[in-house]
């Protein structure tokens, strides 16, 4: 609860709780009378709780509770204490009132003194401000006078300078007119640049009559000078070296004037000069002229070479080197020749001689390369005046400004270079007519293939002791050499769409070569035995195709290097490479088929043996020796003819074909008793050894075990199946299922059913016994692996074994 107090006017003041709390925290021993929640009744009751406390002030002890009772004062003593406090407070208030009265008087006097000081300071500041304003006005007047004097000086200086330049301009124009009449062209060239520089200073004053008159006079003089010098060239130009040396000097200095007159004047002079020099060329080689025929294209280029030599002799010392007149003349010659050849080609579209067309194109490209080497990077013949910047001769206004700027900056003048492109400038006219060249390449490749087919010995020749001889045919080398030369020849003619079309002809040629090689493989290899010569032909086809597969990517890369960038992504010879790889496989598989046919006939004799009546187990059977002899005879020539990679491929394919064939013929035997099954087991072990030794029949060469792993896995896997079958047949009937499950590799239920059924037929078991064994097998496997025999399978197997 907030405390309250009364002022002198009787107004009660309320203090906030926060203030009361702060006061209580600051004052440690707060008097109860000063408490915010002071209650007089409560305070009196605490002091005088009963009547007895009004007279006693001693401490009394409560014997029942053994606690000290609160001390109490007497009434008169308490009243006396309160009165003393009242007197003390009254004295403090009186003292405070007297002190505040004194301080109020002193404060009032101090405030008055402060006001007087402030007024005096304000007066001083006002006076200073007035003096500052007067000084500022005085400075502004002085600056205004100085600025007026500066403008006057600037205008006076510019006027004097303009008058001096105007005087110089008038004198320069008069002197230019005089020198022009006297044909002092070197001085005229120098004066032209100076006059142009002076006119630049008066560019904003062309409305002044005198300046306009001078400018008009100068324009007329420039036109007069240009016509005058052109007339001099017309007069002496055809043969300037005839006569005095003064003529050559005059024309050379005239070129300096033309250069100072600007690019347009120089261009007109060069156009006239080019036309005058190329006029006889048109008369001699123009459209319809005898010398203009396509087969005589080299005479055109010989004419320009001769003309350039004459230029060096007659005009080399007249025209500035920076003009590059020979390059300009050669460029105009090429453009004119292009028009002539276009007319010739267009008029002979239906009866163009392809050989003459190609010959003319080759000579044209060689001529363009010659010009490109000579004039490919030349100084700017139109805008460059750098050759004369160093001495100021024949410079226009811009060149003079450039010269002085470079001299000021301390830099060396860099002569501009312009690249003149002569490549394809004339030869491009032949491109629309090169379709016949593509046809010519197609015919040449076709004729080459026909030629190699006639000349090649496709019989394989005789076997040579030299390993490098008779391993492949030579037809592919001729084709690849022709493609290489054709690509070199064509890339010199064009690298665009025509080369892309010819690249397509190369691809077709490779496809035709592959077709030719495949046609030479023996036919019906799966039904007839192949001789050593037939095997040799197959191996030579495989080796030749393998070499073609390796060379084909090189052709693609060679074409990509020379063809235009937009066709690079379209060059793809992967299909042809794959074709040759497939041809190698076909050739090797053809050899393997021949081996299968020969081995099948030997194994057919095995099926004729009565395996149910063998009395005892002897040495390996005759058919095993025959197969071994056949392999020893026919495998080495094949293995030696093939590369290392395809030798192993041949061995793998031979194993993949021979072992299943051996298994098939085992099942073609009729009845096999226990002794016969043991003999077959002995034979199968010998056959496995023979098959594992096939890679070593190549010769003394050592083949690493790592390379033989895949072949060994094939033989082990497939011969393991054969071994399991013959051992199952050799086991007693009561152990047959257990042996079959133990030895037979994992297979599908259909394969298990067929193999088990064949094995039981070979053992000659009756149908009831077979069904009992099948039931026994089904009882020992899961439901998904169970097999069944039905009437359809029984009939097929009876027909297969041809009994029962």
C-alpha cells in the first residue's frame, strides 16, 4: 500500500510502491513511524498492550512458557520521547527553510549576472558576423574580376591562335595549288596532311565565309589532284619504265598523293590498274575462248605468274609496298577466273570429263596454296599508312594525329596486318560438280575388288614352314593402300560434303571386301569334312578379317583429321569394324564345324561297338586313338595360323562343340553293361586329357596358365558331366540314384529327367524299374526339383535309341 503525507497547503501526496521499496532498501534501520503501511492504532497497541504496561517497564518472565515477554515503556516516558522527536523535526524544518531562503536570493542574483554576460557575448558575435559578410563580399568582387581577366586572356589567346592557324591555312592552300600546278607531288602529299589537320581546327566554323571558301577551294583541288594523277597513270601506266626516270619518280610521288587523298582515291586507282592488267587475260581466257578450256587451267595460272613478274619489273618501284598491289591483283584474278570456270562448267555439265575436272581442281588448289603462302598475311592494302608514318610522307589527317600521339607516348608504330584468304577462292566453283568424282571413286574401288578377286590365290597355297608366310590374303593391303592414297588425294581437293560422301564409299568398299572374304569360306562345313587346305583358307580369312578390324578405326581417324569439323561427328566405322570381328568368328566357327563333322564320323564307330557284351576292361578304345590322331594332324596348322587371341577362341569353341558331341554319341550307344560303362569311364578320362592338350598342339610356345583358365574351366565342366553319366551307368541299380545325385552337376528338372531316363535306357532297365528309380529320386528332392516320365517321353526315347 502506497504511503501518503500532507503538505503545507493540506494536500496529500501519494508515493508509489516502487519508491517506498527503494527507500526501505536504502535505509537499513527504518523507524516504524516512517513505514509505508504505518497504522497508529496498531503501533500504540504494540507499545501498550495492556493497562499494566502504562506503569511498568521491567521485563517479566512467563513461568509457564519460559519465554521473555516484549518490553514495554511507561506512558510518560513514551510521551516525552515523542515530544523530543517533534522538537527535533521542527528545528530541522526551520533550519531548512532559512537555508532555502538564502539560496533563493543568491540564485536570483546569479541568474541576472548570467543574462548580462550572454547579452554582451551576443553583441560581440553579431559584430563579428557583420565583418565576415563584408569580407566575403570583398573576396567575391575580387574573384569576379580575376575570372573576367581569365576569360579575356583565354579568348585573346584562342583568337590569336585561330588567326595564326587561319594564316597558315591560307598559305598552305595557296602553296598546295601552286605545287600541284608544278607537279611537285611529294611536297603536295606532305601539304595535304597539314592542310587536313588545319581544317580540323576550323570544323566548327564552316559558316564563316572565308573558311567556307577555303574548304570549297580545297575540295576542288583534291578532285583536280586525283584526276591529274589518274591521267598521268593513264598516260604512262602501260609501260612506265620506257622513257626517263623522271616518269617513274613522278608516278611514285603521285601514289603518295593518292594515299594522302584517302582510301577511296586509292581504291579507284587500284581498280583501274587491275582492270587494265586483267583485260588481256579476259581476251585470251574468257568464256568461249580456246585457251579457256578446263584441261588448260594451268595456263591461266602461268599467265598470272608471268604478269606478277612483269609487275615487279615495271611497277615494283612505283606503288608503295604497303598497298600490296600484287596481292590485290591476284585476288581480282582469282575472282575473274572463278567466273570464267563457272561458265565453262555450266556449259559442259552433261559431258564433263571427270579426269579433266579432277586435274583442273588439283592444279587450282595447288595454285591457291601458292598464293596463300605468298600473300596469306600481308599489310593492310586499304587502310594502312604505317609505311610512311615514320617520315610523315603521304599521310592523311588521321595518320598525322596517330603519329604525333605515338611520339608523345613514346610508343613504336605497329604495322597493321590483314589476312587475305586465297584458299577455296577459285576451287569452290568445282564443288557442285564433284558428284562425278564420287562416282569415279566408287568405280575405282569396285574395279580394285574385282582385280584382287581375280589375282588372289584363294586356295590358300601350300603350307610353308615360315610362320609369317601364307597366314593371310593380300587383298586387304591393296584396298587399304588405295583408300589411304584416295583420302590424301581427295583431302587436297575438298574437305567438305564431297569428302564425306567419299568416306561413305570407303565404308561400302570395306563391306564389299568383307563380303568377298566370307564368300571364300568353304560351303556346308557342317556336313562335310574340311581338308587341310580348306582349314588354311578359313584361317587366312580369319587373319585377314582380324587385320581389317584393326585397321578400320585408323581410316576413321584419318578421315576425321582432314574433314570439316561439322562432319567429324558423322564419321563412324564401328559397323564395319563389328562386321570384320563377326567375320573372324564365322571363319573360326567354320573350321570348328569341319572338325565336328570329322569327329562325328569317328564317334559314329563308337556307337557300333556292342558295349553290352564286353568281357573286360582293356586299354582305351580305338575311337579315342583316332580322335587323338585327327586332332594332332589338323589342329596344329590351324593353331599356328591364328593369332593368340583367336587361337584360344578356337580352342574354346572346339571344346564347346566336341564334348557335347561326345556326350551325344555316348547316348546313341544301345546297351551298356557294367563292364562297358567302366570302359567308357576309362575312355572319357583319356578324352579329357586329349581335350586339355588341344592348346599345346600349337607347338613349343608356352601358354600362360592365366590364359588357359577359361579353356580349362570349359573342359572340366563339360567333361565332368560326361564322367558323371558314365559312372552312373557303371554303378549298381540300387546305387544308381545316389551316384547320379552325387556326381551329376546342378541342372534343370527337364535336363535331369532326360539325362536320367537316357542313362536308365542305356542300362537296359525295364519300365517298372525305371519308374521305381524315378520315384526314389523324387522322394529325395524338393517338390520343385521332381521329375516325371510319361508316355510321350518314353516314345521319343524309344525312337532315339531305336529299340524296345
